[in-house]
């Protein structure tokens, strides 16, 4: 992670020699063995291409990257070659601007244009289109073709992706990404010749978790971002900021785009070690709760004008002053917000916002992490043997699942290397590799979308998984594993895994917390602590900033249960960006009723904010600066794409403001984020010094707005003729304007970019201009700051560990019922997004056919789960043998609002009334989602006319 | 793809969970014939083309249900099989007539009178390319090259090639096929 560390040997030829190639007469040093296109782009040449992709290699299909190769310095004619299919060799003579090659490139575009419609003005890709850029670059400025153009019917591909096949230039990148790279199997190239069609077999929702990448992979406007298109702005009118995805613990880097006060879209922001060129659909589309009706935009419970002064807040809150103040932190709040809260209330009064159970899990994760540094996503891709333990990665940390899928290709790459095939020769490597795969053992209780590349993927009972892990720990002892009920052949599986591990150079174990199976995690911990040094372990915690929160936990930190058990009659409880959905509804009410005052600081409404005495509006990640800590312990800053409208403030700022009333007055003189960070670094050993992350960059700002940002002086003209001052940002390396310091600072050091753009390169492909080389690191200074590993332990809950029941699973008639993990139905925040509601599975209970009898009469279609408090959930009963015997998976929207599974007391066959009600509810739900969607859209469009004039006070 | 990894979604409404099984759709003879091809080829998916040819021989064309059934039997995604079906011009994804005319429209045929032959056939049958006569006898398609450039113009009907075509000879062939068909039907009735 250190800057001085050399680039990972991720792409071809780690130790490749630099050789001299003459390009248009100029000698240039290129890496031997790279393909010429990649090597020339690494040297920042402008060479057009379509079918090549840095992560997917060359297939030589589009003929766009033609250059001339000469035999020697004297030769005049030379031959036309495809740069992407030609390996770099010493002493090559290449003509890039040689007339015949340039003409050839222009004619390739001309041929594409015979079918490409002239609809750029209405196309969502316009202004950020690789095809436009390449057309301009080759100089093809006149259309001479008069004939008919080929036309297609488009498909409905679900609520996320638009399809406009007429624009297709047949580069095949969509199919190569969707099918070959991401393993989707509901997408293909159909037809032949001039009639090639890319799409599904029939209309329907794209099944892959990575379908959104088609938007960026497609060089033109065939696949576009549907929600973005519905409320559209050209890229040149988007104000952007670098950000970090809040969807899971991987912490993919994203760039967020805003216009007229609403957030419009998210695109991938290249990070060499983490997301590379791709993010999952939750990351791309899971931001829009920041635009929802459910946003909290004013304070509730107190009288507060929008332009309040700190002392006015203190006066308004004075009546809530109480003897004791407790703060509840959150996994989704920023690192700074959690730390500020902890320092405000004092560590004795700080509750992590985690349940006992989550504490136990976290304790294990930190113990493993202190022994084994988790590998980056890039390093995961290098593993030659992966064992996934009881976690459906495709649903809980989809980007990691994509990396695991790539890792299974390592055996094929090795084979290709033996045959002398360069790694970038995509088609040849795939032909040579065929079914040759690196080992991937999926020890899971339900099949997943990685099964197709797995060595072993049969569903196993959790108890069997634990047995296997214990067996792996006893490397030297004879195998004493006995077959479990339902799971035959465990011993041979154990042997198979052991053999695979012996031969592996970089074996990797991946586990997570979504299965709620503490015993499994304990078994992994034991294995990790005694594992050989080259075994790697990656643990995936629940949420975006779990590791940041974890590093703040000390011996005083309380769990939620410990806080609730306290007498809170004289106390104020401050909840930081947390809906407490891990508690049952009864526990949520208990907390609200018990505490003298409940203050909720949050950006979206929840059941808890309804119960609170005071609600203070906080800024979501799109409106506040902060940082989050990913599963590797890497601290990643994110930046506001727009300033919040008062009285909305970042949560850490609320903590500073509340300090005088509810805190210990330690934070009295702090008003800015950098002051807060400096204070925390000085006073909290667990908070890293982040000054080097930002200090120098603050002087040389990059612009958040592109150079063509239109309407800067006229945007507010319908409200006031006075041009408002643009918001000042003293706390980040970015300005809320078109003005920036340029590309480099005074020392020639590259500056970070708020969005990816380069002259002549308007699309996201422009990122190569800012990489050290293709597929390498970004060229701007990127300090890698990590949180301290290892942990103080809270002994109080440590002792309670043994007798705490697992609240996240339900045992019923010998059946272990778990919550179903699903990318679009994983948390309460993103559940509120209309598109995600459509993509979520129907309420259901998945069981093995052999277990069906334990729940209901055979051929029952629905079951009803009855809770302690006599509420009930009717769900569809789905039987399939992709679920291990003895386990079942439950999905119901309620489970993300509160811990409903803990209260289920009985499961019965659903009555016909229940079924009718459930189906009625389902159709109503569908209708209400569609209404929500159109309502939200018209509200946002209306708001575009009344842009809030962003008055930026000192508060940012 | 298994049910557990591809659950019905809220946005799809109250859809039925029944999945098409090849056993409900293909005959035992078809299944056996396809399995025979699989045995020869080793990999199940490799039998895609042969399987569709076999089914098409019995049923005239590959309907969506045929496609799903064959994909199910070969344990491959329907989209992938669709890619194969639409790539090859001898797999028909729409109903076709009893005789499918593949009239070669490559350059040699163009030089030797394709246009006149094409006009004569269209006029005789009263249909354009991609259409089927109302009596269900003929479907007219073009073909990129039949490999008969030395004997152009050429066309293919079923497994027969017809070369050195003229407007007269082409229509004669069609007339003859009609007559044979009538005779067949007569025989069948008797």
C-alpha cells in the first residue's frame, strides 16, 4: 500500500525490459512484450481504439488502432498493422501519423458511420462518447453515405440500463465484459455480418450484478444509465467530486456528478488496488437515496432557523440538557463523525452502535487482521487458490466476487504463458485456457453466481463448513473428519482442499459477516492464527466504515445491548446516522422511551427518527467531506459534490456544535474538518494523522466543474439577477467552480481530478492520461493511510460472549433459517431506492425440498411467519436443492428495518387469506414503487427551476 | 442458472416459477439423437448446432420453446444458444415454408444475372426476401455465397444446389417442386 512499493505484477511481464521503439521518428522507451497500443497509450499517445480494453485485453476486431510498421529508418511504404495485436519489440519503426495508416483509421470510422445514427444531440452518451472522440481524432468530419441504415428493436433490460442498439458499432466489448469477464449468462451477441445484435435472449432484467459497467464499457450510447437519462445532464455540465462508495466494506472509488442541487450519477473512479475499472450496480445506482423524499432537510423538535448561529442552537437545545450524555456511533457514518462523537461524549459514554453479536464478529476480524494484512482487491485477483467461507460474495461484496472470478483464470494465464501467448491476447488465452481454472472452493450453504467457475460449490450445512475448517487447521494430524448428516464426502473434500493448498503459492481465504455464524468465524480465526505465512485472509465486515468504527472501540465502548441495559432516565442519547435496524422493534421503542432525550442526527428518515425528540439533518456522503475505512483498514477520503443547504450539516459538524451542550467541551474551538482531524490525531491514538493526505493539495485546487460548465452566471437568474459568490471550499483539494490550478502543482506533481477528462478524451477512457501506465497507479500523489491494527478489547462483553444467542438466525424444527443476502436488498438506506425495490427479490423462504415437510404440507406455495407480538409475515415458499439440507434463507423487506427474524416464534402454512393478502400487497407494492419513481422524478425536475442558492457559511 | 441465484424479483410482478424442462418438450428420439452427438463431441455445449439441426428437421424451424428446451438439455444459457442459432443461416428462428430458397447474392452471381433471376423468382412466387408464400410452400432468402462462383448464378433449396440459373430455369425448378409436392400429397391421400 505504500507509495514506494512497486506496482503489482498484475499485467503481463513483471520484469519486462524497456526497449526503444521509433514512433514517427522519435525514439521512445516502451515495455517489451506489451502490445503496441497499450504501450503507446502508456506513453500518452493519442491512438484511437474501440475493441481493446485495459482490463480485457486485445481481440483485434475493430481495426481502429492501425499504424504503419517500417522495416528500418529508410523505408517509405511500410505495412499496416493493428497496434493492439502487435507485441512491442526492440528497434521497431512505427508510423503513427503516416498518411496511409491515418487514412485507414479514418475509413474505419467512415464504415462504422454508415450505420451509426446521427442522434448525438439526443443521445445520453453525447459529450462523453468514445466514438465521438475517436471520430474527431481521426478527422472523419464529412458523412458521404446516403443509403439506408440498419435498424434494430431495443430491449427492456430492467430499471437500470437503457438499450439503443442502432448506435452499435459492433466492437464486442459489452459481450466480452458481461459474459467473459463478469460471467453473466443472459447476454450474447446474436446474428452475423451487418446484423449483429447485443442483448438478452428476450426482454427482461439483466441478471448480472455488474450490468452498470456496460455504460462505461460501451464506447458509444448503446447502453446508457437509465436513472441518469431520466434526469439528465451532459457530462460537461456536471459538477463532480471524487468519492468512495458507501455500499459495502470494499470502498470502491467513485466519481459523483451533480447539477442544480441534485446528484445525477455515479461513475467508476479508477483505483489500482481496489476497484480498477469496474464497480458493481449497488455502487453505481445505490446513491439516489440522497435525492429521495425521505431526506431530512430541517431540524425537528427544536426551533432553528436555517442560518442559525452556534449559540442559537445551544439555546434551542438547553431544555434537553441532562445529567448524562451517551453517543451511539455507526458503521455507515464517516470515520471523523464517529470519532467526533466519541470525543464529545467521552469514551466511557460511547456506544459503538453495534450489537453484542457484531462486536464478537468484529473482534474476530480484528484479531485475524492483526495477524494477517488483508489483501487488496488487486491482490485477490492474483491468488491461485481461493476458499470462500459461508459468504455469498456476489451479493455482499460484489466487487470482490468479480476479483475472485478473475483469479480463477490464473491457471489459464499460466498455461498460456507456457505456450508463449501474451496475457493480453484475450481470445487466444481463452482458447488455450478453455476449462483450465485455478482452484476456487465455495464452502457455502446456498449456491451463488460464482458456482460456474468453482472447483467445489455443493451447498453444505454450516456445521459441515466448521468441520472442514477445523480439519484444515490440523495439517499434520491424520484426517479424522467424519461425514456429517446430509453431507457425504466431506473427508475427500477436505483432502482435495488440503492438496490444493499445498500446491498453491498465494492461497486466500475469504469470509464475511452476512451469514451470522459466529462459530464459523471462530474457526476461521483459529485457522488464520496458526496458518503458514503465505496464506492470506480477507474478512469482509458489514458496512462501509465498520473498520473505522472498529478502530475507535476501546475497553469502555458499549454495545447496543449494554447501553439499553443502562438506566437512561436522566440521559440524553445521541444517535449518529444509524437507524438501529439491528435491533428488534421492541428494543427500538425501549430505547426511545427510556432515554430522557433521544437525539437523532441523520440524513434520511427511519423508524428511529420518527421516535426521536430531536432530529438534526446531517449531510450524506455526497454533501460532506469525510473518510471511511475499508476492509483492508485503508482510510479513504471522500469529498462533497455540493455544499449542504443549511441547516444541513455534516454529522461531525453537528457533533462539534452539540459539544457545548451535551459534550465535554473539548471540541470547543474546532470549526473545520482539518482542525478536527488534527485534534483527533493528537488526542486519540487510534486516529491516524491525515494531514499528509491533504496538506499540500489544499493549496493547489482542482476544479469540480469542467471547463465548459454552462450557465455559471445565469443559473440563478430566475431567482436573482445578482450572481452569487461561488461556494468556498477551504477544506478539500477541490473548488466549487471551474477554476483550478491546472494539471500539476508547482513541483510538477500531478493533482487529483474531480472527474476524468483530457483534451480530446471526453469519455471515462481518458483515465489513461492520468495513470503512470495502463493498468498502473494514478499519477497523482496518493498517500495510503491505514488504521492501526489490533485492538483493545471490551472485557465486559467478552465475558458475555458464550451465553449470547445468535440474534440474526432462527432455529425452527431443526432448520437453520438465515437472512438472504441480496445486493439490492441489503440495507435500509438503499432499500428506499425505487429501482432497488424493483430489483429486490420477492418476499420468500428458500428451502431444500427435503426440508419442506418441516415447514408446511408439501406443495404449499406460501408460509406465514408469526412473531412474538402477533405480527406476521407471509412469504413465498421456494424449494430448490441449491440450498443445503437443514438450512433455509428468508427474505422480507421488514428484515432490513428491524431485526424481525429474532422475534419469529412460529412458522405455519399460509392460509388462503394470507396468500391473497400477500399477493394483493405485492401488486400494490409494485404500483406504489412505480408511482414513487415518477413522483420523485417530477419533484427533482421541478426543483431544477428553483436551485437553492448555496450560501456557504463557516460551517462546512 | 439455478433458482436460488436468480430469484423472482418484485419488478417482475406475480410471475410463475415453472421452468421449462426439455423432457416436456423434446421427443425421446430427439433427446437420444442429441445425446448421441454430445457423446461424440465430448462437451455438451459443442452439440448446439447439431441439436438444433436435428430438432429443426422434425419441426421445420426453431421456436423459442425449442430453443429453451435444447438449451436446457445441453445445460447452456439460452442466450448463448440464441447467439449460435442466429449466427448460422440454416437455422431458422421463424416459421418457414416447405422449401427454403437460398438464392446466392454474392459478387459472381451479381455479374452473371442474379438480378433477373431474383426478379423472376419474386414475381413467380409473389413474395419478397424473408417472406413465405401464402400456401406455405416457399420461403425466399438470400445467401452470402454458395461456393458455386464458377457456375453462377446459383441457389440452394433444401440439400440441392441449382446452378447456371436463368429466369426460366429458376421458375421451372420451382414449378417442378410444386408438381412433385402435389404428387406427394396425392399419393399420401391414396
